[in-house]
């Protein structure tokens, strides 16, 4: 009797994400596509404990469940700017000069 796998592995290939990698990221589009091709060619998805997940576009509700800035709003009654890049956000700022400095840094 074959053993039933105890753990599962999920693979996600989402080109819109893969191709939006920043220029300083160590991976390249070509390498990611090659890896995806190899997974399919080698039959890794034929194993019961490996599954491909095909994500959809996140809704506002999805983002609010996972994003650190769920409660974006004013700070002590002042308008606040939330500057995010990649997958992280800087602390919110209320001072226009501080916001300008953050935006100049990129």
C-alpha cells in the first residue's frame, strides 16, 4: 500500500507579478519562465502532493485583509500620505516636506 503524502506543496506562476520585478531583483523574467517550463516538462504537477495555484486579481477586500495599511486615514486630524513600493510601505507622513524627500529618494 503506497504511503499517502502528509504535506502538500503549492506552486504559483503569475506572470503579471513575475514581470514586475524590480531591476535590482536577482531573478529575471527569462529565468522564471524557464523554471515554469521545467516544472511542467518534468511532470512535477503529476504528483498528488504538488498543486499549481492560479491566483486572480486581488479585490479591495483581499487587500484590506492582508495589507499593513488597512486603516489608511488621517493622523491626529491631518491628511497623511502612505508611500508604498514593491511589497512594503513606509510609515505614513503628514509633513509635505518629508513627503517630498521620500518621493525624491524613489
